[in-house]
């Protein structure tokens, strides 16, 4: 399943999360979420629903205001980007080690 594919209507998301449509529209106006807009419909992806769930947890359960939510979401986005970059660097490092190992092994076998 493509988690980024917009498939849920606003009414479905509201029912899933137990919120009023105005809440989702407000979050969109404030830039906390960015659903796909098609004419007059908003479509939400699974990633959007999970982001909304996080926003609701932060505001309802932890009492974080919208400015705090925005900061937390930005920090989370940066951390995820850094994690992906680190994983790419580790893959390159592992590739280099593997290549070096194979070259050393070939040299060792030729010397025998």
C-alpha cells in the first residue's frame, strides 16, 4: 500500500479521528497538514491521517499549543531526513568495505 496516496475524504478522516471537519480545515490553514485538493474535495493519505493523529495527541493529551506542534513537526521532519541521510551514508560505507574486502581477497588468492 502506498502510504502517500490520497484516498480518504475529509468525512472519513473526521470519523476515524473523532474530530469536526473544521478542525482539519483549521490545521490545513495553519499549514500543519497539506491534503490533496481536487476542486472542492480534500483527499488525505495514510501518512496524513497518522500526522493528524500525532497532532491530536500532542494537543489533546499533552496540551501542546499549535505553535509547539509546528515546532515538533518540523524537528521530526528534520530528524527523519537526517536518519535517511545516515542510512545512505552507512550503505555507502558498507559498500566500500565490501569492495575493499573483495579486492583484498582477490589479491590474497593471486599471491598464493
